[in-house]
């Protein structure tokens, strides 16, 4: 019997070490991961849910802190005779209320809500205690949750209408997936897919025609990012390669690179590759030029070779880093990896790798705040880019290019400037000779004059007992290495969410642990022979993925999308660069909450006179903190002109009306306050 990726991944910690005692925060992180696995796999929504759960647990923990830490959204001081017990209880009520609210409309809500309530009972807490009045830890946790849910209600996610966005319409008509070829109004733009029956990556029934998921997500309130004047995208990478415009050659080469990766998915072709950290990884940011690490810095010894079949490696890579894996989605996947790191027998919970060991709860609430803040921001910036540039996926670009013809030989009848380049042994034109009996295109005799590709042959009839291998197909029928009921995610390609999420997480884990290297100098995961793969039978032998650093793992996640056929290189590299910025910014912001310096960060404000009696003030604000806008009619007599308000966005606008008109001198200041 084949065993699914979910069961495999849940044993990942055993590959990294022996599990230690879990904090209550860790148990709630496990609860949300379970909820994600059986919900609709929308990466942006689950990144937001992970972040807000993390904020809730952090704010509940901080309520009992006598040090310098600052809460993100709900700020109060609580006391208890047994602080450790009170923290566990407050954290649990905050987590339970947030998760119960967020997954109340999940596709498997009855299962999830029952499991959440059962977890509360198992911890010894009554889930029916809903009061927000009083000084009990339960009331503190309920207040924290209420504040966060209220704060998030206007964060731009459209949660109240199930995260829908009615402002986006695709420029291209759907690609009917089981018909040859495609027609596109603009081949540089995203094209939805149309199925007879469609499923999500984790097997949920999906719409038969794709709708762009998260097309509005660039407007969601971030954790640490800010837009400079005139910017519309955080960390904007600029225009991707355009067919028929700037980057025409790169556009075509990107599709060729996906085909090349597809052509390597045959374990019987004899090609071997060393995937050990000594030969693979250690690339500069945004590149794949690394040649590995000379030594394991923990053992001070070279990494042992790990030579495997390239076809097995590519397939395992594609499925391990698939949309989850098995529906955790990429943000959830990096939570699983972070948890596995902490559970490694060699790991010590030392802040940035130094000082005394932290207790499990303190470590976890700090780790989740920074990690999921970074992943939340990665979703915002990646999806803002996806909406802005609305970039084509390989399923459309490859079929479109090949349908136009070839762009390598102007003198031939099949020539088209916007066609696909010819590459002997990879991309060819079917001819009378090549399709004659016994020749490589013999089975394509009905496609003379059309483009043929040497690539993965598609999902086999029985995925449990068969694998397809590689061969020649008509390019108009090309499919990525995915399930034929899924094919490609329902949003634009540029930039890769996997690349952005993964690099953001890697930046946080590197700083949090004080080292870019996994505990012991290497992380690993083993896919068992003929058990792991879900798209077809395989791998043909046990395959162990290995990463020296968090950056190597993140880069591998980006590369996996090329083997999977759902991203071109232009989606990958810029996504990694954007993710790096998200991770670094989120780490610095999380540290500011942890060390209290967020409370004294300087404010940036600007003013504009709209008319003789009105001024517009725009001020940079940190979500969750409180501010007052104060004005005066002279330089000395400041007056509170408007109540304190929780900042809903980084940039908040205030309109100030001055009855009688503006005087010659008019002063405005914005100050941070301790509460409403």
C-alpha cells in the first residue's frame, strides 16, 4: 500500500533528532497545521492565520511578563501566583478562540472545531468559558483573541466575504486542460485553467474554472513591511521577461528550462547526481550556482557523497515541496521544519545561539512570532507581485509558444518569431522522416509539422503501480509533473510563493538559532522506495534529501517548482530576493517587540494643506500600538485633537479640520500612547 506524504512528513522530526517536551504553544501550532491539512489550501489565508495565532500566543505570554517585551495588538498587564500555569491557560484560550473563529467556515469545519475543543479539554480547560471580564487567565486569553480578531477585521483580507476579490478579471479565456494547445489574448499574462473535474493539491473539490486566489492580498496589513512614497508593491522586482518585448529571449529560455527539468524525471535513464551538501547548494541569493560546502562546520569533516538517480531526485523534490506538502501549504511546511529543528537532540534553545537556554514556551512564542510574521509578509509581497504583473504559467507559455511554431530557423515553414526555440533531443519539429516506423516520433505521425517535446509523459493510469517516464509528446498536450486534476495553482506565476516563503523563513531561522546550519550541520528527509510518490510509482530507491543550511533548503524549494513544471526561473530568483527582505524585516520587527524597542521607534509623518481650513496628516504607524494626533494654534499650547486610535495600517491618514481657517503658524504632532 502506498503511504501518503502527510504520514511521511509527520516523521520528519525523527530524521533530525529525538523529540523533547512540547510547550502549549507548540501544541496549538500542531492544531492549526492539522486544520490547514484538511482545509482548502489557500497559502495566503493560512499564512495570515498562522501569523495571527502567533500574535495571540505572544500577546497572552507578554501579559504576564515583568520585563521589557511589548505585545503586538493587545496590551495589558496581568498577574498570577503561578505565572507559568497562567501563561499556559491564557495562551490556550487566545489560541482556541482565534482558531475556532478562523476555521468556523473551513471545508471540514466540524472536524476541526471538534478537535480544537477536544484539545482544550485534554489540556484541562473548559472551551465554553467565553468571558472577557475579570483577571482570570481565561479572561485574559479571551480578551487577547477578541482584540486580534477585531484588529484583523479591517486588514484588507476580505475575511468577511470569505477572502473573495471581485476587482480582478483575467485577460485570457480559460485553457481547457484536456484539449490540445491554447489560445491567448496576451501570452505574457495569466490564464486560468478549465477542468471537467478539478481538485486542490490535498484532494478538495475545486471550481471547474480557476479563480485567481488572493488577487487582492497585496493590500493586506503587513507585519514589518512599509511602502515608500510612490511604491505600490513591497520589494518590487520589476517586470518579468516579456514575449515580444523586453526579455523576449529570456521568456523563451524560461519555458525551455521547464521542459529540460521535465525531461529529467525518468529514473531509468541512467543519469546520476550527487545531492549531498558537499556538492549541492551554497548558492548566492537568487542564484543556483552553488557547488556545495567544503566541510560540515559541526563535525569539521567533508559531507559524504549522496549519489542518486536524477529522475528520482527530481520527482521527490517536486512532491516534497508541493503545495504543502499534502496541504500544509508552504507557510505550514516551514512551521513543520522549524518544529523539527527544535526537536533535534542536538538543538539548544539559546536566543540567537547564545546565552542561557530559554524555556520551551518562551522559545516557541518568540519563534512563531518572527517566523510567521515573515511568512505573512511574504504572502503579501508575493501576491501583490502576482496581481501587478499577472504573469503566465508554464502550462500556458509552453503550449502557446509551441502552437505558434519554432523561432530558430527563419527559412522553414514552421517559423514564427514568437514560437519556441528548437533544441535537438528536447524540442523538435515532427517530420516525415522522424515519424516513420522505428524513428523517435513514430507515434506522432499525425502531428507532422508540429512541435514535439521530450518530457514527462503525464500521470499514469495507475499511480500506485506505474510510473510514466520520459518520451516524445506533441507539445500542444504538455502537462507539468502534477496530478492531472490539479495541474497548476489558481494564481499567476510571478513571483514564486514557494521561493518567497522559503527564503523568508530561512532568514528568520538563521538569525533565531544563531547559525545558518541545521543542527549537526545537516537536515534530511528520506522518501521510501515505491511508497512516497503520489503522482506516480516511486521513488525507485530510497532517496534522502539533505540540506546543510536553511538557505539550501529554501533554494531547493524554489528549484522544485521547475521540476514540478509550475514556475519558470524568472519566478524563482526574484522571489528568493523578495523573501530575504521579508525575513530580515520581520526578524528585526519581532526583536523590537521582544526587547521592547518597538515602543520607542521614531515616527515618520508628513502633512499636506488641502484648503484654508483642512490639513491631511499621513503618519507611519506600527499595527497594534496606540497613537494620538495633537494639533495647536501656536507653538506652546498643544491640544488633543481627536481620540487615540489603534493603527490599522502602517500609513494612517488623519483629516484635521480647523474652524475659522488655518493660522499663519499651525503645528501637528503624532505621539504614541500606552492605550486607548
